């Protein structure tokens, strides 16, 4: 039997879905055992009950075996369930941390991962754990080209080879400056035929070799006005320039119906125009990389807790999520949270990897 690449991929995805379903059933089933010890099924397992198992147990055992067979080949998908949600892929910064990958976020819409914001080291593995599908992505939005925000792009794209996707994939990123290339320079450095680090993936630049063409949007990192990035029937994405020391950097905003999500990326809090950009956000993810006592270099790159609080308060953000935590900001977290709570009256969360933040519908 001759299968095309797409046929084979679709068959594999169908199998993966079935395995994922059974894995979820198994997880539910085992947690039932754990939390309801008086359940008759539990009693069957842990008493001197008749040797012949009940029909219910035989059925459940059969399903458990099936689920176990599949468990090694597919992580259980756990899509964010709210109609609109943001999932944290990486809540850390550039340090190697035990429980935090470097920066990365997904915007889920009706159970599909649509927008990926940043993909630093380790976020690709979290992306796999999230159950997101490459075929569903409608935009990759890079805030800036620091390693902890952009290095897992090549593995993500390589994974796309095994996806049934054919349509081009939009990708947005900043203009260059100083030591930093612009988005195009970054992509050429990675994928240009012969000269790129991964020149064998040059098809991502031009759509050759059956690879998905990247549709590039290089955005002016000095812009103090919102830049339209993507408009679909369901949501609009825009960007604005932000100050991150010498690094050309962007913040992104996604408006979904009446709901607004803002990703600050890395910024030092010196941009009054960012407050307008973030105004009235239902959810804002901000980098919290430094404590209040940060030295001049660190404070030139990242907003202090007092600055984060002032921005979130002035912009009337409903829910602020602190992410991009580093060891220095974790050590001072209690102090930083107290400073922020003293000023900012909205909901406040500290991100962990794979956290999901669903948005409540509201009128605007
Ligand atoms: Zn950075």
C-alpha cells in the first residue's frame, strides 16, 4: 500500500487522538481510585472479594490496558478548556531552572492553539505537552531575538514536517538594531540554503521541499503606535515597540471579541505609550525578571515590581500574570508581590509552566 506523506500523517494523528482519549480516560479512572476509596470498584481491588472480577472491572481493566499501550507514544493532550485562554509554555528567563522553561505562550481559541508568542529554550517540549497542533497555528509572534525567547523556533518548525499543514504560516518579529538582526536576518541565519545553521530546512523560507512557507512580518520596534499584525474573523493581533535596553523589542496584543490579552515581552517600564496599548486588558502577561533592588543594568532591561504595579494599575488591567521569573526575582517574590498588591487592585497571579488562564466573557 502506498501512502502519501499527508495520508500517513493523518492516519498517525487519528491514532494519536484515540490514544490520547484513552490516556485521559485512564487518568480519570486512576484518580477516581485515588480519591474515592469507598467506591465499589476500589473495594473489589482491595478486599477478599470473590475471585471473579465484576463485569465493570473487566471492562475498565481492558480499557486501562489499551490506554497503557498507548501511553508511551503520546503525551496526554490537555488543551485549555475555556473558549479563550492563554497557556504558559515557559515561565522562566534565560537561566536553566528546574521547573521553568524559557519564555513561551499560546493563545487557545475554542480548543485550538492559534497564536504562539515567543518560544525560548524548553518551551518546545512544553508546547508538545500542551497538545497544541502545528496545523492549527495562525501566527508565531516573536517579541525580540534574545535566546530565551526565540531559540526553540527551529525544532518547532521541524516538527511541522510531520503535520498535515500545507498553508503558509505567518511569523512576526522586530526590526533589527545594534547587535541584533531583524526578523528576516534571524530567519536567514537559521534557514538560508548553504549558509544557514539549518540550511537543510530552507524550504521554510520559500515553501520548497514540501515545507510550510513562513510569511514574514517585520515590525518596526521603534513604533509608539499600535501596528496591525493579523486580522481574522475571530481576533486581531497588534504590536507596539517597547524599551528593553539596547534590544529591539515588541509587545503584542490580541483582541478577541470583547476580550483583550496583552503580552509585554521584556520591557523596562519606560514607555508611556505601552500603558495605552495595554489599557483595559482582561489579561496581561508581564515579565518579572528583577527585584525592586535591581542594579542599573538589570533595571535598564526589565521593569521593577513598582513599575509593573504602576503600569497595570494605570492601564486598569483586570488580571496581571507575572512570568519570566528568574532566581533573583523568585528570591524576592514575597516582597515584590506585596509592592504590587499595595498599588494594583486587580487579580494577580504568578505563572508556572503549562498554567492555563481562561478569560471570562464580558461587555466592554
Ligand atoms: Zn530579553
